[in-house]
């Protein structure tokens, strides 16, 4: 943790469990989601329409949830097509939902860190 806090106080000293969870998320992304940088647009397009990070209240407020889910599935197909001959299983494209869940968890942990630093 000292290495991460070397230049600025990113993580409070009393947040070891949250830090461990955050680092596990980073390791999971590194291990399963090694997308070439030129595919970032395709990945962003998929993440844009993913609803797994929304709360129940946010989901209820959507006016056309079915259309967004269709766009999400379409975006995943576009990503598969865009990856072409690359080894999709190795790239983790089949785990895009898990990637979104991991990013959501990291966002929540970062929010906890912000609260602890105040």
C-alpha cells in the first residue's frame, strides 16, 4: 500500500480490505481483459449499453429498457465481429458482463476511499 500512496494519499491506511478487493479487481482485469488498444471504441460501445451497473431504482426509471438491452446485445455482436480472427476466448469477450461488474465494484470501492479520506 505504501507504493500506491507514494506520491499522494490514494488509499487510507485503515482500508486494507478495500484495497485488497480493489487490487483483486485490477488483477482480474489484467488476466482476463487484454484487449488491444485499438479495440477500445468497441469495448466502450459495449459498456455504454450495459445495464448491470444500474441500481433497481435507475433500471425502473428507464423508458425503453428492452431497446437498451437489444442495443447491448448488438454491441457485443459488433465487438465479436470487430475482433475478427483474434482468439476471443483468450481476450475475455465472453466475460464482458463480468468486466462491467468488476468496474462497478472498483467504482464503489473508490467511492469508499473518497469518504475515508475526507
